[in-house]
């Protein structure tokens, strides 16, 4: 009876063909989002209407922060918990300890450490977690996990591109170096997805190993996404002097934040 239960639970929302299609869509979407995000600040040096410190961009970042936060808490973390407590896995140690929450917490703390150590090398921190999240998407065989990640990672790469593009613009690198850095950033997450697709081909998607790999990577992604949304997007903007001195911007940004979180959370009903 237990084996039948395992097979049924493993087949729930597992469709290799649909998952592969979504992964290819994700590669294209995230590549375009990352390239666009990093290009805007670079062009903004010469075009004032592309400046990234306007109220519209701040409100858009608040909406994106809500989307990313909900993806981590509502989509990734529960999926990770289901995988790591699946009846196909041995009771010991997987049912003895909340591994998904612990791994997510450690991923958030390690991301903080990477950000602290790599303060002067912003691209180092961005690349490290971009590859990991891309890897998590690439190994997944569940369209229910991949769908929200496509939207969240597109937002994530777009606004991370803002941050990196702004730093590159201020540093005034040569054009050749700027192009290389921009291309490297835009390709990191798609490369992680491609690596994940390759990794997933080496094991049976219905095997306990697949559940463990996907569960651990989903937990890591959840921790990184929660950290990125709370620290890099919400705290950075909502605690800024510009936000505190502009009541209208505060209201619009909070509405956008809650709308982003609510809309992405509501997708869990259909996933």
C-alpha cells in the first residue's frame, strides 16, 4: 500500500514535457528580463527619462518584492517540505527534523554573509544566488513549482540588473568591460537552469534521490528569495529617506507590495 501511495504522490503535478517547455520559456524570459534590467541604468547615464530612482520604478520594485516574497514563502517552501517529507523517503532522518525550514534559514544567512563579504564585488553575490535558483528551477519536474518561479525570477533578474547596472554606470568602466559584465550577468540564471536540466537527466524523476535534490534546492531558493525581497528590495527602499519623506509614495508602494504578494499567493490555488 505504501508503494502505491508513493507513486501517486510522486505523479502529482509531475509532467516532464510541460516542465521542459516551461524551463525553455523561463530561459528566454529571464534572459530578456536580466538584459533589460542591466541595460536601463547604463543607458540612463545619457537618457534622463530612464533614471531608475523615480517614483514609478520604486512602486514597481515594491510590487516585485511582494511577488518574490510570496514565491519564497507560499510556493517554494511548502513544495520543499512536501518533497523532503514524502512517504517514499526513509522516516529517519527526513521525518525527524524540519529540514526544509532549516535549509531555507541557512540559505538566507549564507546569502547575508556573501553580501557582506562581497560588498565591493556586487556581481559575486548576484551570480552565486542566481545560479543556485536557476539550478533549482532546472532540476524540477513539477510545472506547479516552475510556473511561479518564472515570474519571480524574471522580476528578480530585472531589478538585480538595476542594482548591478547602476554600480557599473557609476564605476565608469570601458565599454568592452561593461558589455562583458552585462552579458555575464544576463546569462547566469539561464545557465543555471540549463545546468539543472542536464543534472535532472541523470536520475529518475520519481526516485527518492529526485525528491531530496529538488527539496534541498527548493529550500535554498526559498531562503534566498525571502532574503532578497526583504533585505535588498523592501528594506532598501521602504527605509530610505525618499520613501519616509513622501507620504503618497509610501501609500502607493505599500499597496503595490501587498498586491504583488496577494496576486502571487493566489496562484497557489491553481498550482
